C-alpha cells in the first residue's frame, strides 16, 4: 500500500512538472525541443517505405510499381493507428492541461487496445480477399504477383503496426516525444540492415522486403511499449480499457481528421495508380517514387508541427490562447522556409533522386522527373496547410480539420487526376497533386483565419474576466 501511494505521488509530481513546462516555458524553444525527436521519428517512419523502394527498385520496374500499390494498404494501417492515436493523444494533452489524469489513463488504454483489435479485423479481411484487393488498388497483370507477395506479409503485421502509431502519438502528446523516437529509430535502422539481407542474400525478393518491414515494426512496437510504461506520463493498463460510447466519442472527435486524411490518402493513391497504369508500369513506378520523395519531405514539416501539437493542446486546454497563436505563427514561418529550401534542392536534383530508386529505366526517369518538379512548385503551401490542419485537430475543430484532411488528397485530387489525365494524358497525372494543393490552400485560408479570429475573441474575453 505504501509503495502504491509513493508511485501515485511520484506520478502526480511528474504530471505537475509537465504541466508547468508546457504552459510556462518560452514557446519557441519548447516547440523546437519537442520537434527534434518528432522530426527524427517521422523521417525514420518514411525510411521503412523508402528503404523498400530503394532495394526493390533493383529487382524490376514491376516490383517498383508494387510498392506504390502497397502504399494504399500502409495508408489504411496508418489511418487506424493515427485515428486512435491522435484521437486519444490530443485529448490526453488537453485533459492533462485541465488536470484530469484518471480520464486520460482510461482514454489511453481504450485507444491502444482498440487499434490492436481493429488491426486484426483489417488484416483478416485483407488476407481473405488479397488478389481482388491488389487489383482494386491498381495492380496491372505484371505488377500483381509482386504486390500480392508484399502486401500479404504487411497485413500480418497490421495489428501491432497500427498499435505502434498509437503509442508514438500518446508519448508525443504527453510531451515525451524523445522516448517515442528511440523505438522508431531502432526499428528503422534494423529495417535498413534486414532489407538487403532478406532480398538479396536470402534470395527472397520482394517478400524479403516485406518481412524486413514487419520484423522491424515489431521491434519498434516492443520498444515503444516499454518506453511508455517506464518513461511515459500516462501508462496503459488493461483494467483501464473502457470501450464505452463516451470514450469512443472523444476518440472519434479527435481522430476523425486523421482517419479522413489517411484513408483518403490510400484511396487517392489507388486512383493515381489506376490513372498512371493506363500509361504502363513505368508510370506507376515513377509516381510511386515521387510519392515516397514527397512523403519524406513532408515528414520534416509534419514532425515540426507535431512538436507544436502538445504545446497547442496543453495551452488551449488551460485557456492560454496567446501562447497557442504564438506557436502557430512560429511553425508556419519556419515550416515554409524549410519547404522552400527543399523545393529548390529537389527541383535541381530531381533526375538524380528518381534514378536513385530505379536506375536504368528511361521512362521512369522521364515521367518521375517532371512529376517531382511540378510538385516542387506548390511545396511551400504545405507550411500553412499542414500546421493549420494540425491546429484545428488539436483544438477540437472536427469538421474543419476533417474537411482539410480530405481535401488535398481526396475531395480535390481524386476527380482532378482522372479529369486531367483524360484531357492531357500523363501530364495530367503529373500535375494533379499541385492542382489539388492550390485548391486546398485557398480553402484553408478561409477556415484557419476564422479559427484565429475566434481564438483572439476568446483571449480578449478571458482577459476581461481576469481583470474583473
């Protein structure tokens, strides 16, 4: 009993220290400190797919195309993980900002175990209908065997892959992103080692790449769970699993934008594969490579924004709106500058980047170089788009955040890619994403400006009450 009381007192002391850090430390250094591990974590996560794309590209063009087909499956797994992870995580940060510790523990357990269960259901369905699934996602006859071999193993790892994302999100929203980085980094390094061993040394081909990924993700999952149990602020206990309407409503409201964003991303990728498949395997492979490069670039901005989210959640929950706005503008300015540097660098290095993943195929090189350079033209817009979307999600603006989450790679991209490819051929496929970015940016300006004005009014009202 005495030990249990001591552990409770230590945890409460830790919670108070974290609250003071998040609501009183200077905003800009605090965001930078939290952003470093999240940027590294996101870069490591993209390495899982990029390493596979790099080594698989040495097999054949059809094998490279299979990675693009599998991206839609990975997007669904990520959608499950981010739905329960962001849905529980951003509410946990607000609850901690309001000193509601017990509720945060129940929410954490509910999000984690729900992701595991949903991952099992998705894996079972995918394995049962594997070949029709591959065709639905845009596989050509020559890509199909590679895609089926790769996706089969990925589906087996789906439950703990989704749960890993929940653990990482919860650590990040608690303000303990450094410990999440440890688990993801270890898995990423292991994946880079295992890929060439399984693919070439063991002569497993594309199945070896998938096996390397699921084993590496399993190691990440184990390390993340250990870090959360020993270093996290909010532990996960089976007894706190509360699958009730109340907690699922909280998770739904917080995680719906992520679910929309990731699910639509998977659908959009499938549509992109279908549109590109009209022009051959080289077009599918080229657009898959461009997607990997774009995701790597956006991972830097995404990590920076994720460093802002716990600061946003704690301070929004505590009613410190001035700190929220200060953090938002700092992230937008810094993120846009970072993306401008990437845009220039990728424009210049475009052919070399494409060739890095698929050497010796002139069609892949030509299509991919043009597509990547088109995306560089609108890359800077993501600074405003992504940080705004993340702020809306963290502050509980479900409708606005969900709309923006679906807009860039769904509401706009899906009809645009089919329309432009019909009238302009492969050029339409290459320009679809930049066109969708422009329309999404215009909508985001309206929605985010409204949120900032609402927050300014809320700060003024709070100031008047404090004076009274």
